[in-house]
């Protein structure tokens, strides 16, 4: 039997409609949520991400402030901008688009974002809160994935969840959220031995490594839920996930497509964090 395709786009639209209504009523009460996005340099993929964030703000009614700085911007100037935005009462969320140019130390910059405006949840203070389960901002991609899993109706308690990838943005916080739902969690990475065998244990398999079609049907247990975080641009310009969709479709119970799966959910969770931050600022 063929898997059910989990449309992140549909779930996203549903959440965005709710956020839109919420923002309308906040604005009537004199509170207009605002998100500042900083892009340093000309990375084309980052430019697309930033444009999508701006569009989502417009759609929901969030005020967006965009700062595009040239590639040679110094770390000091970038930090200066972050500090100005920390003090700006019309800004409730600050996002520094990653990756930053090589001459800038990313950790130094993230550390300067006020934890109260850290809608990416990248500041070590918020990372620590995720670790202990005392959330304020949830990390956007993992939070979006939890929403998708939630819509399958599956109870994660006691389930085998395997996360492939150990990045600070996805793999590590993802494992924490699953753990807080009482799942049994394994994190795999490039040094994992017998990756196939570990993946085949998974009731829920989440893949975030950036390797096109790494995971085929041989890695998947019958009836597993498969979540593909990959966004790889192939030579023919087509987008492709880390999962071989056609191959896994026949084996999984649920699967996310690329595009239209996890991607739209990440931005939607960013919008949700921005609205929450504005509410908390009162
Ligand atoms: N670059 C790729 N993903 C992200 C993200 O979620 N947030 C930021 N700030 N940069 C990114």
C-alpha cells in the first residue's frame, strides 16, 4: 500500500490562517508584531529563504524589517545592528540568516541577540531551555516537524524515533522534542556504523543530512513515518530531498514530500514565534 503524503503546505495554511486572525485582533489592541531579518552577503539560497519569510509576514500581517548588508560587513557592525534591534520596541523577533560569511564568528553574533527576541531559538540560553524542556521559543524546523507528526495521530510515547543528522538547527533540537514526548530516540550521523540497520528500527524516521536520496526503501521499516528535511538542488535545478521518495512511498505509512513538506512549516513556526514574542512583550 502507498503511504499517505503529509502536506506541510496544507498544515501550514491552516496555522497561518489562525495566526492571521490573531494578528488582526492584536493590531486592534495596539500591538503590531514585527520581525527583523538580517541577511549578510549574496548567497542565492539565503536570498530565497529571506524573501519567503518576508512574504509570509505580509500574508499574516506581521510587520517585516529587512536588512541586507554587504558581504564584507564586519562582525562589529553586524553586532551593532543586532543591539539596536534589541532595543527597538517595534521589533519582536530578530533573525540573522545563516550561514554568515566566513570572517564573521556566528556564535558571537547569536549570543548578542536578546533571548526574548530570539525567534530562531539559536541563543545558548534558549537552547538550554529546550534541553530542560522549559520552552519559550521552539526551534522552527523541529517544531514544524512535531506539528506534522501530531497530524498523523501517532502517539510518540515509547516509539523508536531515529534522527539522521546532528546539526544544531535540526538534528539535536529535534531529538530533544521527541524525547520530551517520551519517544526512544537515536541520533545518527556521518560516523554511524550500520546506518541502514539503525534506520530500519525506526517507527518514525527523520532525515536531515543534505544528501540527495540517501534513504531508500531498504532503510525503512514497513509502516514507518518518514520525514524528509532535505532541500538539495540537483544539477537539473530540481529540488530533491534526502529521501528517495518514489522508493519509500510503497513502504512507509506516512511520508513528507520535497518541496511542500517540512519547508513551509519552518517559516510558519517562525511566524508563530514572532506572534508569541509580541504577546510576551506586553
Ligand atoms: N539558514 C538555514 N535555515 C535557517 C534557519 O532556520 N534560521 C536561520 N536564521 N538561518 C537559516
